[in-house]
């Protein structure tokens, strides 16, 4: 036969690929049985059609008898070699169709055959269309064939009769009567192989043949002329995206204004790209709340309250919906409209005896300051902290004198006032029946100590918070020089104090993590080799282990003497840093080298 539009001869062949023994076809070569065809993959995200690795990949192979054809197609054959990146055993035929006929397929079908009764055009000639579709699990080839048979003769019908007539050509873009009669398709689904790597590109093409003429690849530029080359854009491309994006908030300095700019960024290298962000904010160390939802921006103005500290966390979702777990952690923090330390906190392990938690702070200025002090244990469990102190109690001392104590804040006579103060400063709420402790005090300038322990010698992780609860934006008494003594554990039980450098200029501070030296003061079970690291948001600023080995050991000793801190032995394994910090919020993490544990003292001194 030739491809010029005329029938040269008819012939008999055996079609072994059908696995239907004895089936015979009479092949006829027609001009015009050629198809502007395509293979379409699952609709993913972006130009790469990104999808998660557990996506059911659906494919549709379309074939059409070209409008220029002079005869209907009697036989259409499709071959589709599945790529190695999909699991051939998961192949499932979804449906088959041609003209105005859609043939449903049972779920899980991998081999399909049927016979469709068909009337040609004016319906004065009835014939049958035999359909066979299968997948080879051994070599991954999908094979489909549609062929026309005269049921009376069991032979192909007349050469001018076939199941797929020429598709009516649109006129000025307007569909003509009979549109769709010259089109057909098969739909199937398959899954990616287990463990397919992130960024894997799954590409696939199919080959279509009309009446045993030349093969037509679905990526041909011109389905009627293979010499014009191929178009990669016509490949059924799917890209696997298996990794969630990351996001972070840019470091922020303290702001002299109540309103300030928060900036963030994300990364989804090799994936679909960041689609949107969710921004969370924590006020004064309190619970995280959603600030911005599904934003595509990378900066925004935040309106805060003067004298309050704000921590921020960014969470990204990519174009296929992948997102990491929402586990807010401080990525950046700042304080609005202040130039002094406010709202200090410390999280760490609470032991017994000398191993209880003992934070301290100093008030400086004139007048009085209202301070909210909280020892949080049970409520931490709601934030995913493990091994919390189930029933903390706190005692506040001025020098040797106990001036306030509390166990179970909800039982206090001023519980309503405590709850209102916590809400005003932005602290996360605590249940009235929780075992957490809290106290609200009006204090004059001077040094104070808070002792936090467990009722009945209970132990666990606790968070101690000291909030500036003044109503004024310009308090006359400020919090300075903070410290904390307590048990240093591992994981969530390391010691994590925090502080803020306010104002517009830099501040030099001395920070010490003292362990061995405490033994000289009679403390038992000290942390033998502490290490400390200072963070600004998520960025490590400075770290030290064994202060005497630091290049500025002399300056460290001088600074300690200047602020009145007790001296450290030059050969001790205590840790210390002397650093000038720009305005902003900082966190100190103190842990034991080699995951060792024990009692340690963290001190933060203003040097100038």
C-alpha cells in the first residue's frame, strides 16, 4: 500500500501481539488515516507538572483522523512504553472511547477486550469494532488496537467504511456538525515506583498507527510529517516533588517604633517552588498565633505594642501542597518601641535540692514596676514539650526574704487579675485548673530571685517567665542583669534563657555558663563541662566551651571584675563570651559537652 490516498491492495496478517489466537485482520493503507495526536499526563503544578510521590499518575492518549483524510480509519494501533520511574504492576485502564461512545472499564483492569456494534454514518451499514488493550508487566509496554470487522463475513468492511471517520474541520474556529466523531482516546493510570527521588522527571510518549501506515509519535511537531522533528514540550512530563519547602524570617534589630517591617524567604530547590507562606507571631514569649495566612508576599508591616517583644516564624507550602509540620520556633525576634530589657524567660530542667531552677533579675530606676512571674509546667505539654514539671511552685525573694509564693495559680484569690495581666502582656493562657504557678508583684528597684521547684520533689522541664506588666509605654524602672541556675539536661531539657537588647545602639554584654565553679560554693551535681551558644533568631552569633582557652580570656576576666561577677579559674571548663550586640532579641542555649547533665548557672551582664 502507499500513503497517497489510494488503496493498492488488501492483505491478510496475523496479529500475535493481541494474545487472541486466530484473530485475523485485513489491512488496508489509506491516505488520510493520519492523526494530530497527543499524550496528556496528570495536571501538576507549574511548567514541570510537579506532583507528590504518592500521586496517581493519569494519562490520556488522544487520536484523531485528520480533517484532510479522504477515508475513515479501520484500524488504529497504540503503543506506549511506560518509563522505568513508574511501577508497571500498578497499571490500571480507566476508560476507552471513540466518537460519541465511551466504554467503562472495571477497576484494576490490566487486560481488556470488547466488541462494539457500530452503524456507519447513514446507519445503513452495521459492523463491529473489536477493542483489545493490555499492559506487559514484563517489559512495561501498553498496547491497544481498535479494528473494524464485518460480523457477517468476519472480514474488514468495505474499504470506505471504518469506525473513525475524518474529523470535521472547524470553520473560523466554529465547530461543525459531527465534531468528535473522528476522535478517540484511552485513559489509564499508574503510580510512581516506591522511593522515587525528589526532582525525578517522568517523561513519556506514545506511538499511534492508522491502518498500518507510518508510526506517528505524540511528540512530532507535525503529525503529518515526521521530517519536521519533535517538540519536547509535547512530552507527557511529570516531575516528582517529595520534599517540603523551608522558610525563615530575616534577622531583625530592635525597633524604636511600634510598627516595623518583617521580611521572610523560602526555598524549594528542585521542587515546585514556594506557593505561599503562613506567618506566626508570639508576643512576649506567649503562645504562637497566625499572623498572615496564605500570603505570597515576602515582607509586611507589623503593628506591635510598645514595650512588647515579638518572635516570628515562617511556614512555607509549595505548589503541590507539601509543607513541613507546623512546629513554631523562633526564627527572628524583636522588641517594639523600647530601649531596655523586658520579658526575660528561661526554659530548662527542674530537679530537687540544689538542682531546682533559680532565675534572677535586677530592677533599676526609680519608682515601682509591676512584674508578672510565671512558672509553667503542665501547659508546656500542649506545645509538644516532653517530660514537663507537672506541678511547679514558685517563690520570689528580695535578698534572703521571701516576698511572694504561689502553687496552682488558679487557686489564688487574684486569679482573675493574673489572667487579665497575662492577656495584656500577650502571654499564652493557662487553664484555671492547671498546676502552673504565677504571681503579680509591684517591686521597687533591686535584685530579685525566683526559686522554682516541683511540689513533693517533682522534676521535669519548666518555663520561667518574668513579664514587664506596667501599663505605661515609658516605664521608669527597667529589668537588667539576668541570671538562671538550674538543672541542665539534654534535648528539650537543656537550659534556654532569653533576653533583648533594646534601643538604637549596640550593647556589650558578658554571658557566662558556669558549672565547675559552682562546686566551690557547695553546689552538688554541677555540670562539669558546659558549653554556651548565643543565637539571634535562628542564626548562631557566638559559642564558647572552656572560657580560659578563648583568645580574649583576659578581657573576659576583666569584664567579670568590672560588673562584680565572681572570678572563674583560668583552667576551669566554665564557658563565657564577651560580645557587643546590635539591638535585637537573643537566646542562649546552655548544654553539657557530650550530652552530660548537671546544675549550671547562666549569667547575662550589661558591661556598658
